[in-house]
């Protein structure tokens, strides 16, 4: 089923005069559901969760087109994922409506050193800590872009200026092997989302995002290197342990499997 990021990708492709060829990617046919080669499709592994927290992706122009973009994975896992293309001069009214919707408490996820100190928070309000009807659902806003673009987006989006800035200190090195930012502490969007879900007390979603990213990485690299999927490998086993998804097409879980 299409989601916010796949819709944004389709809209962006429709505006392109020339077909987009992913640099370093494979130029074979891709599954519309997961962007992988059909032989390495992982659509059957898409989790089905309910979450209290939501995610809003503000995506730089070509970000939805990159096969390695992990905002797509967030949209697979978190049902309330919204995605908007970012431009300096225009803002989608639907984005403003979302930010003004009283059911949500938006947080701009960004390093605190770039924001005025009074905006910076390091924790998310949890329902247990609030009394009565005041418990709004956290909405994590990610600037999905290169680091240079993200800083520009942060500076030039006045509709974000009044929102709290959630500053993360992950203290962990990215395991993500597909993209290299040159910063050791750089996390991909899906990893940042996992950390935010941890802060929101959504631990099943956090673990699912981590396990699903590992499965995607496996499928992506295997497709790139034209190697078969290891359906019984560590990444798939971990995802099954977390959410108990069905196996890949035509596969059966061994009777002796535990977990
Ligand atoms: Zn697929």
C-alpha cells in the first residue's frame, strides 16, 4: 500500500523531465512497494504496528528519489508518517494544518546548538507524566536532507521557529552502511526515528525500526551485489523475534526455531 514517502516520490518523479538514475545504484527494475529489485523485494516483511507517536518528514528535493533514503522505512513502520517536499519559497498548507493540529505535540529533531537555548528540550513528555486530557501525541519532525541542506532548512522555515527543538545525544556510531556522511556520529533517518521512539516510550516501535533497517540493509546490499537473500540469516531472525512477521515468499520457519 502506498504511504506518504512513496506518494512524495511518485509526485517528484512526475515532475521530472528526465528519468532519475540513482548514482551507484542498480539500474534494474524496482518494486514499487520497497524500491528493491523484484528478486530482493521485502514487501512481505512490512510490519503492522499501531503507534502513539507520529513522524513528519520534511524532505529535500531529491531525497524521496534516493533508493537508500530510510525515511521510506519509517513510513513502512510508523502508520502516522507524513512527508512533505521542502522548498525555501513555498510551504504546503497541509503541513501547516498538521503542525497546528491540537492532537500533536511537534518536536523539531535537530542539534540543540543551532537553536535558541529556550527552545531546546532533551526529553519527550510522556502520557504518564501528564494529567488528564493534556497528553498530546508526539510528532517528530525530521529534516531529511544532507547535513548542509538540513541546516538551511532549519534556518529558513519560519513555521518551525516556535516549536521545541529535540536535541539527541545518541552516543553511538551508526551501523548504517549505505551512506557515508563523513561524520562518525551521523545517524540515518530511520535510526534517528528509533531513538525518538525510545524517548517517547515506544520501545516495540524502536526495536522494529532497528530490526527493519538491518533487513533493508541486507536486501539492498545483496541486490546491489547480485547475491541471494539469506532469509534465515541474523537480520531476518531478529525482525521475526521483534514482531513475528511471516517469512519471505515460499519460506517456512524451521520447526526447531526459537526466539
Ligand atoms: Zn517490494
